[in-house]
C-alpha cells in the first residue's frame, strides 16, 4: 500500500506516496500533517464527529477500535484502519453520514479525517 503514516507528537503525518515540487522548485515527498486528537474516554469515543456542522478536530484517533459508524454526522470522512504495529491495513475514503463499517480483521486502532471538498 502506498499510503504510510507516522504519529509525531500528537500529529498524524500521512505520506501519500507521491512527490511534489514546492514553491522553491525543490522536490519533496507528498505528505499531509494533521493535528491528531485522541478520543480517550467513553463519551469522546461515542460522540466523535457526531452532531457537528463542521469538524472540530483535524483528525481523531480511536484506540482499541476496529469498526466505526457515521450516524448523526454532517460531513464525509476518510477512515484509516491500523494494525497493532500502527500500520495502515485498510483505507475507506469518502464515508458518508449514516453508514457503518463493520469490524476490519487485524485492525486495533482507527483514524478518522474529515473529507476535504475538492
């Protein structure tokens, strides 16, 4: 899989596998850096992005999780399922509100990122 990531001091660095030319004409790896919020209580895990008109966090990490729902959400999300080594094992892009993604075999953590409108 070409997408890889690292968690760096509460940030989620997603490498999309490509190269870009920056404004100075230098090549750099194509990466996105997201501020990572850990949903570490029952209430935070339950609510996530629910009932929000706009995302209140750039990215959310749900530990000990292998499935998600998007009930009562108002925007699409991209979902990254991670194994015990924190490697991406499945990506589901553009998950619409009102959907369920059933347990993913081998997943122990999930990162949700609001879908950017193009």
